[in-house]
């Protein structure tokens, strides 16, 4: 099962070689153990273009989730959480 966060929740992220290695979400620190996938998407292309860099990852606490970097806003968000 998956939970899509509407709206996505803003996070702070630490990068290493351009990829997320740690982030803070809901006041908790999460370390990235494994990067499952990475892709770039043009979200809501029928409105205003919103380029996003998505990362599906697994954390040290066992969370599987999708975070993204919104290139136009220069901000990071949690978008989806898998149970």
C-alpha cells in the first residue's frame, strides 16, 4: 500500500555527489541506506511547467518513500510513503 501526501511535505536534505544522503522530516532525522530509483519529471505540464527530480529510497528506519527536488522552487519534499 502507498500513501500519497497531498500536499507534499517540505523537508531539508543533505546531498553527497548530487544525491540525498540524509533528510529531516516531521522533526526526525533519516539517513538514506539505499537509492532505489531516480528520475526527472515535468509535473502538471498542462498548467505551468514544474521540473522535479524524484528519488525513491529506503531509510535507516526502514521507510520506503519518494522524495523530490522542485527545481523551480529550489525546495525538497516528501511525496509518497509506502507501507
